């Protein structure tokens, strides 16, 4: 059943992230670097992996956020001017 929780969390997080990114202008960036939500999600994943945290809901949600970000055409960490 854990895989089912993971999958449902992934789908919901992907959909919610898509809605947020299209309706809310919220960014972590400066003149050189842009921390997209998929990068932040990946960083959190690495931290949770190091801490050996196991929750299908959290892992599914983080995966959904990351996949939504890298499925877009502009996802580079370096800012294009």
C-alpha cells in the first residue's frame, strides 16, 4: 500500500504545483542563479535521504514537485538574460 500512497501523493503534488506556478509569482533568484522549485525539492530529497526518512506521502509529494518543474521548458539553474 505504500506505493499507492506514494503515487497518489505524486499526482496531487504535481497538480497543486502546476496550479501554484501558473498563478503565484514566487521565486528564489538573484542576478545569476534561479532556484526553481524542482531544485529545492531535489535538495530536500537529498537531505531526507541522508536522514533516512521514510514516508511515501512526503517522497511522493517531493517527486511530484520535482517532476512538474523539470517537465517545463525553462528549468535551468543559471538565469538567462
